[in-house]
C-alpha cells in the first residue's frame, strides 16, 4: 500500500493479534474510553467489562492513582538502562511483589509480558540445573490445553493446538501431562472439581519414561485460563508438587492470570496452599496499564548463579525494558490500590456470590458446563456441528452490541470481572449473559 493511499481511519495496516482480521475490519468494534467497570464505544455507549480487559485490569479502568503515578514518573525519569544501572522504583517494586508472594520466593526478574516471563522462567530452570552440576536436566514438561504465551518456549510447553501446529518443530525435549478437563465426571462443579487428582500421576509416568534426572521443570497454570477455565481437581497441585520434590524437578506456576487477586488471594499458589519454585506473572502486576511481567524464584535458584568473579554477569538474559521506570510506577501504584481498597479480600468476599451467579445460568440453551474459582467463571456451550467456536463467537458479537464485553475461547465463555466489581455488577453481567443465552436458536 503506497503511503499516500493510507486514509485516516484506514484499518488495513494494523494486523491485529489473535483476531479474525477480515471479519473485524468489515464491522469494527472499537473502544475509546474507560472508567471503572465500563468502557465506552465510538458512539458513546457504555460497555460493561466482564473480562477485566484481557484478565488484567483488576482495579478497573483509569484508576486516578495509577494514572497519576504514570504521569509523575514520566515527568521525572522516563527511561533508565536496566543493564548494569538501576533506578529505585524497580527495587521497591521487587520488594513489594515478594512481600505478597508465598514464603520462600525471594527474587524477581522483570520482563515486559507474560510470554517473556514464561520463556525467562524456562531458561532459568535449565540454567539453574546446569549451575548446580546437573546439566543433563534439559527436558521441560507442560500440559495439554496449557497456555503459556506465544513465544517459542511458551508454545512448546503449551498445549493449545492452534497456537502450536503451524510453527514448525518448536523446542525439543518437551512432553506434556494430560489436561484435567473431565466433563463427564466434573460438569457443573462448584470450585475445585472432585475428580482428576490421579492425572498428576502423568508426571510420574513421564519421569519414568524419560528418566527423572533429565527433567528440568514442569510448568502449569494453577487455574488454566485461556483454554476456558480449568480449575485444578482437589489434590492435583499437591501431588504435582510431591512428585517434583521426589525427583528434583522444578515446579513453575504460570500465574499470569491467577496472580494479583484473581482468585481472592495474592497468588494462585497462596490460594491453593501449594508453593512452586518459580512463578511467572504479568497482567495484574500493573493493572494491565503498562506492559510488564516477572519471574519470581527462590533464593536457592537465585543463589546458585551468584558464583565466580563479581565483575561477571551471572545470567545472560534480560530485556531493554526490564524494570522500565514507568512500568514500575504503574506496578507500585497498582499494588497500593489493591491494598488500600482491599481488592484481593473483596474478590474473596464475592467469590461465593459469584459462584451462585454463574451457576444460575445452568439449564439455559446449549449450556453444557459451568465452572468457577475465585472471581473467574466459565460457561461452556455445545458446539454447532462442523463449526466449533462459531456459537460462542456469535454470542460475543451480540454481547458487545448489547453493551457487554465477554471473552470467548472455542465455545467457552470466560468471565473474569475486575476485582472492584460490586455484587450489582456481577448480577448485571450474569443477567445480560442469561438474556443472550436465552435468545439463542
Ligand atoms: N501465561 C498465561 C497463563 C497467560 O494467561 C500468558 C502467559 C502470556 O502473556 P502475554 O502478556 O505475553 O500475553 C498468558 C496470557 C484470554 C487471553 O482471553 C489470555 C491471555 C492473553 C490474552 C487473552 O484467554 N493470557
């Protein structure tokens, strides 16, 4: 396209991420403003946010404290090299995140996204074993239906087929646990499902198959989000932890979604009471306002790198924007807001109410399962034969036109309202969704 052919509002140049581009550009859905629980579209109508943006705006939109902190920081120190130089806010933010983390996770390396956090964590896991003289531990174990971002490491351990299958051979030395979706046993479970802890034994089988001494790490989401909300069966995460301990395998929890209050606790690991060796996070770290992620790890892992002459770099890894000052300001302000407004406690206090809300949709047309944990909910629909994903996609379009933003994946509607949601908002989300479900053919 020649430069002079580009028109104002020409939508062609932007190749949109994870979007049906041709469909979108024929009938664009744009948001131009946001405040609290609501967006506003181009015609000025309010759109209720039932997905916290993309699972990230936990304190709602355009929070004055977060906006103010970003403005102040931009006026003071806009950018600072992160390699061999520092600025105070990144250290402050690191301490504040560690204060929220489960006991034993003492260090954080900053990235700019969840995908980068995942690839960083996988690299740290492999390099850690090498640093302690176990260089043969190079295998990584993920799980079917897992989502760990879109970089090569993340899609290799990930288990969402369409995110992997066209990208060549991926990383070698990767294997997968089976997923824990057992609708025939667990449909309409409230909170953690009863059946499926035995699926954790897959890790034992893979350890036997490959030799446990060859496995560096296993990575799972405490609650799998992107695949359509899979809550861990009772006892499952505990058993994964045990098997890792037996074999010296590092356990990575990908908490990009479950971090920062989504389940009513600081992290999924604190919510479920299972402590991994590494945690990846992003999204809620800055309320989604400025891109930022991180990898938390134990002192054992960190200290294993702290050898050799002191002038030498210990870990050859990092990003131009790791610990970016404006992102740190957004992070510090977000953590202040979470604490001052008691948002994790608020989410916890609303979790049972939310459970009743989402399960009230049982029995509506095409609803085949409903799942929930913390302030997350999912409604699974039966697929139209031959066109999987179409039913939920059409519902998403109708919801948007009606003033409700939902997130759909396949034929699953995933709900994750901002943690500031009042019960009246939760009622409204489920009321609007119920109407849309009732209107289906
Ligand atoms: N790990 C997990 C568990 C995630 O959920 C990532 C890594 C990657 O993060 P970045 O920041 O690189 O996108 C994610 C991201 C959805 C949805 O609606 C989920 C994500 C992103 C966008 C949409 O399911 N999760």
